[in-house]
C-alpha cells in the first residue's frame, strides 16, 4: 500500500494494492457484523440481568430493531400507476424520516452539550500565564470574533481596519486559519503519520503484541 504511492504507474504494484483493498473491505464488513452481534448480545444480557441503567440498554435495542426494520428492506410505492422501488434510506421512506427527525436532532443536541464542555476547558486553557498561552488566547479571540458579524463591527468601530488596509477582522480570521493554523495542523499530521508508521512496523514485526490483550 505504501509503495504504490511512490510508484503509482507500476501495474504489478497497483494491482496488488487493489487486491489488498478488496480484502480490507471484506474484513471490515465482517468486523462490523461481529461488532453488531457483540453489541446486541452485551446489551441484551444487561437487560435480562437488569443491571444498573438497563433501561437505556433496552432503549438501544428497541431503537435498533425499529430502525433496522424500516431502513434495510426495499419499499415498493405505487403512485398514479407507476411502480417505484426505494431503498429504506431514500427520501420519502420511514427509515429516512427516522434518521432526519430522530437521529439528526439527537446528534445536534449531543454536539451542543459538548460545546459547553469545550468552552469550560478553553476558559481554563486560555489563561495568559506565559507567551504561548497568550498567543493561543489572541489567536482564539481573532478566530471567534472574526466568525461573527459583530467582530467586523467592533473592528471598524476601533478604526483597526486602517491598520490592515482594506481588510477586516473576518479576513484576519481566515488568514490565521489558512496560514499559521494550517501549517501547525500539517506538522501535527506529519508527526501522527510517523507515529502510525512506527507503530505499524512494531506490530508487523511482532515487537508489540499488546493487541492480543497481553502486556
């Protein structure tokens, strides 16, 4: 897989890569099925034993059964003499309505709750105790204020737009995100990639066997 990025036009290497990709898709599919079976059995066991919080496990099982029943099979709709076959996830089906009217609002609610925790952590992290924390605080303030119209209004009221020429605070926010923040993200991604390669070599070489459950 790695060699194909350096020799993309070599038929043998590219063909082998496609074989590995197909094997990977098959393995992932079976892994998802295994994970689904494990999820159902573990939650069903907690419901039968009435463990602590078992009502939530029951809600999960019922929600899964209802969503699976309406989302997986195909539906045949006859309208004005025309027969239309829809997948369970297509618009107009019950499965689609469950996703849009139940799952999507719940997901948005969870992300909205996470925002409060992020704000709490940011308040503690943005205390300007040193130069690094001060730079983090200033960058966060510029990005957040530049993302709302009120930031440009304050920028013009303080006559700071004359300092940056014809640019406003939203331009400065985009600049911070596209230049220094993008460079930092690429450096972090490069470090993560090197770590992944190192870990993969350790696993493939049998040096690290922690995935077996041992030390």
